C-alpha cells in the first residue's frame, strides 16, 4: 500500500472514495530490556532527549503502522483514512501501541 494514501484526514484530495471497508488496526506490545532501562535511566540523569526511549517508541509505531497497512490490504483496500495512534501501558514497562483507521477503496479523480 502506498503510504501517501494513508491519512489522518477524512478524505484524500484528488481521490474519490468509492467503498468503505471498515475499521482496520495494527497492534504491537513492546518493552525495553533491563539493560535498555538502565541506559535510559542514565540518560535521564542528564536531561534532554532520551534517545533510547525515542527509538523504542518509533519502532513500536512503525510496526503498528505496517500491521495496519497489511490488515487494510487483506480487506482489499488501497487507502486508509482517519488514521490514528493510541498507546496504553499494559503493565509497568510494557506498552501497547495501536494504529487504527478506516480502510477504503479510492480512485483518482
């Protein structure tokens, strides 16, 4: 699926939605290793950007995004509208990241 056809808006400029296929999602659950948490703790002592946690969050969002696109493709979609992310802590140190949206079939206008 072309990533440019995945949007947070309710439509795609230059395209007409010809069919709604329903809600799709991609979910992943991640945690940082004990060594990663120690390194993150040291980074936090100095303040600023915590690159170890930024990398963890970015990887989790990317995985959820890819799974979202795969779910939409399995339904026959060529685009996703109204895409969002959500994250919840399942238990201390373990986070669920969910990407969701509406799978649609679009055609160029």
